[in-house]
């Protein structure tokens, strides 16, 4: 992969419309300690392949109030990106990536206010723009994204939710969430160190059932010995309901959803065994 800090103009006539389906989908730019696990994830949201060798990823520092390009990434070797597929650029401590950020750590500015932009190498037309931790004129869509990543919480990023959505308004399209490198953004905002990777042992069982006919979610955990707490969160991390039971064997709870439909919820169960979390989509 050839990474360069200058732009190469191909001279070919390329149209922006054929590349508008490529978006900056998720960015993790700040971690506790040394920022060695940074990544930028791009997604092809369209129905045709995108030639990534014609794209440059432009990094912009806006601390002075005016956008200054401090790095750019592109390569003749970047592949065709299939519809629905992801392309990732990462620090050296992040595995399974398509290209590398340089240097290996602290490659992405932490803001505020900074930006990342995708351009066509042929004519420097913008394909997509993300201004984060505020608005940076010329390098944001809408008013930019007010939120940002932090160096306190592990595995936290900023990403589009729902995955790939692009309304040309960074603040409406992006949320702070648990990272999901190279996968569908799930919108989880709690327990990022366990959600998505917490698996029950063979001896444990945590089940969720969306009971559409009765507008409720059925939860069960067992075997349990002592207090078990069930918590229901919205995808933005707001606690919607909780219930604690004393159990010897199976712990159960049926929560009335109040007629909610089509929403994804996160259900967390806590007890002597630790904490587990699962997602459920209400029909």
C-alpha cells in the first residue's frame, strides 16, 4: 500500500455521481493512553462497485478555525469495493484492515474541530465529508458532528447510525457508539468492553424473545443464585426500564414495551456471574 501526503491527479474525467455512494462510516480516533488502535472505516452504500484507487482520504486540522490538510491516503493498489462492503484504514495495533495509517499511532487528530474528507483524485471533487467535535467550514456536512470520541472509554467510536445513512447532515447521521470495525454499526452505547463479545458459557443461558402479540419482551437468565437485575436501554444509552429479582435457578422478567415497534433495544443482565448484554429488535 503506497501512502502519500500529496494529491495525484489522474487526469481522467470522473463524475461525482458515481461515487456518492461511498461514505465515511465510522471513525475511532481517541483511545485511553497511546492512540494506536485508530481506524477510519469507509462503506460502499450503493449497488455498484467503487474503484478505491481513484479515491483519496484527506485529513484536515481545524484547530486554527481554517481547514489545513495534514495528511492524505491513497494508493493505486486499493481494490474495487463491492456494494455493501467496508474499507478500513487502521493504526498498527488494529488487525484485519485494508490499509495503514501513518504514523502507526496518533495519526488522526483528536479535535476540536477537525475533519475527514473523501475526494476524487481526478478533480478533487468531494465525495463525502465529516466534521467532528464541531463545525469546520468547507469540510462538514450540515453543522458538523457536535459529539466526539474520547480517551476514557475503551472501544468507543463515532459512526453513522443506522449504518451507512447519509442525509448530508453529520450531526443527524453520526452518534457516539461502541466501535464495530468492518461490520454493521449497531448503535450500542453502553458496556462497550462487553457488548458484542460477551458470550455465555455452556452452563449459562440468557435469552430474549420479542413477544409481538402481547407487546412485550421476555427475558430469562439461568442458572442464577441470588439477585439478578435486568435493564433495558435504548440505542443512545438511555435507561428505559429495570427490574431486580431474587432467583434460585431461572430468573425471568416480562417487560411491556408500551406499543414500541421497529426499535432496537439493548438488554443487560447483571448478577453474581457478571454482566451480559444482548440486542433485540421489536417487530
